């Protein structure tokens, strides 16, 4: 098997009440999973890597405002369609669950743990 481009989908805002420290903890968990995927020989991607700079550039004034909502999930929806697979991590998250559903609709592999990801 060759290296896979894998979207790491986990909670971003879910369960945080938009507390920046808790959001950062969620992002850190996705980033750690991404690093482990990279070191295993895959190409990890996170929607946040694409969306957050665009959201800032577009003039968002805060999480959940109109600009944020215009960009945040739509970027991940487009991205997961281009990936080979999706790795779902973390706790409850409607957004992450949506990425899993989209991955499945596109016939992509869905993993629920790093141990499920095959070696390249």
C-alpha cells in the first residue's frame, strides 16, 4: 500500500463552550495524531490548517461569526472529498462526524484509531 492522504477529524469547538484553552487542547490532539500519521509514512491533513488562516484573512471577529461559519466546515467538506481516508479521533463532535459521513459517501476509508491505519 502507498502513503495515504488522511484527514484527521476530531472535535474543535465541541464541549469547549468556545474556551480558547479547551479548543487549543482539541487542536493539539488532532496535531499529535497528524504527527504520528506523518511519522508512519502518510500525509495527514487537518481542515483547521486550511480554514483558520482564511477565516482570519477574511476578517472574522470571533469563533462562530458569519465569516467563521462561511469557511470553517466548508473547507473540511471539500478537503475530505480529496483525501484517501479519514481518521476520526476524540469525543463527540457533529462536525467530525459529518466528515466521517462525507468520507464514507465518497467511498473513502474511515479509521477510528491510529492502530487501524495500515502501514504504507
